[in-house]
C-alpha cells in the first residue's frame, strides 16, 4: 500500500463512522428517540438545545452531509477522476476545515454556554480534527 | 505525488471555509419570541392553589403545564405558546396554568424558586421573570446562579430585598420539592409535560403542531 493510500483509507473510515453517527443522531432527533449516552454527560440537553439547528436545519443533518461528501470524493480520488486529483484534495481540505472550525465552535457552546457535553458530538469533533490534519498533510505534499 | 496545488488556491479555499463557518455561526443563534417587556395583552393571575396562570379563567381549554427552567425543550415550548398567544390566549380560548417540576439539573430548583419569588410580587411579574430567564437560558455558564437570578430580578424592577430573602428561604425551597413530588404523583415523567382535560401530552410541540391540537380540542373536544 502506498503512503498516500493509508491516509486516504483513514479519511474514508473516519468519514464513514462520522456519517453513521450523524445518521443515528438525526434519526433520534426526527423520531424523538432518546440518544444512548453515558450518565455523566448530557446528550439530550446538547442535541435538543437551541444551538442544535441552523435556520431550522438540524446540525446533525449538516454533519451527515459533510461526512457523506468527504466519503464520496475521497473514494473517487485516484479512481474515477484521476485528472481532478488536486481539486479533490483541495475540496477535502476545504470541507474538513469548515467542519473542523464549526466543530470547535460547537464544542465551545457545549462547554461554556450549555455547560453540558455530548459524547457523540465530542467524538465527531475528534474525527473531523483527524481528517483535517490528514488533509493538511495531503495538501502540503501536493504544493507546487 | 504530483505537485500541482498552489499556495494561492489553498488560501482561497481557507478564506471561503472561514467565511462559511462565520455565516453558520451567525445563523446559529437562538431566536425566541418571548415577551420580556412585561406588557401582556391577556389576563394573568394566581389560582386558589397558588399557581400562576395566563389567559382567561373562563377559557375553553385549560392547560396545566409542568416545566423546568433549565430544560431546553421547555423553553422551546414556552416560545411556541407565546407564538400562539394572540390566537388562543388573547382571544380567551386558552389558559395556561404553570407548575414547577424542577428535575433537570442542580440549578433547576433554584430557578423554580426564583420564579415563585417573582410571583410573590405579582402574576405579571412572574410571567415577565419566567420569560426573561427562559430567554437567557444557556447564555453564559451557570445561567441560573443565585447572583444571576437576582440580577434578572433587578432587571424587571422587582423589590430585590424581598426577592433575595425569598430566594434564601428554606420554606420556599421545600415548596419546590413538594411541587416536584406532587408532579410525580400525577404521572409527570419529564418536562415539558402538559395536561388538557386530564390527558397527558409529553414534550415540546412546534407552534403548528400545538395549533392543530388546540383547534382539534376547540372543534371536537378531543
């Protein structure tokens, strides 16, 4: 396996986990199901907070979309559209940077505004942070 | 790996990403329509049992609402009720009777106690205080600390000496616990829980869903 390959598969794996988590949280929100959560942390308070939607769109839906796009374009990289490899790497960088910055904002809201944390949200922040770090490396390697 | 990405491209993508995040953060602010002015276009009062209400006592529908100030869906539901207040409360069709069910966090009982202390200074003051502390829920950590609750009392012109004495009163704190126990006895399992004609409804309803429930009750009695 080439060096870039493991990075690619790491992004794919983390995006898949992130996508699955967002789907579960979105399902729980839409069907009013209680989210499985540890006792010491309050997922319900975070996931139903006034900050859990943007103009009526659940943040979990945006997360799901972000991970899905990351998953698809990374899978395409080096296969279907070889010509656009640089553009795909740039797009992955841009999407993961957006996700990373917004996750930082949401973590701030959890810790300092809601004073409640949600293990799902923190896991998602960790996933997008790792994806972002990988894409920085990836973009740096491709710099002219 | 072919080197085909320029610094300029990376910078452009970075700026676009930051702009998108700033827009998302700007859109992600809680927007409530609660009435913090204290000017109500409907009747407010206190029931024989000492519970605050808003709306006409002759209203066709009486909703008994069990709520907790810390619970975010409770705030959303209060907001939904406020949105429909012109249609149902001002028109004399709906009366809301408020009961505390302080269970959500360690700040819940104190917030409930503070609201009842505001009630001691008038039903209008209760509802104004209710709306103000819900409007500010989640703003800053420890939004319902004793100091913060007193500051809200100052903001709406309550007699702060009386308010602070009440906030430190053990008898009042005991009453909040009794209200919680009473809620459990009648089957309250969380917040918001609300009862109309003895039927229990759970959770926060959107204004549209609440309107459907209320219209059904007005038209068909169920």
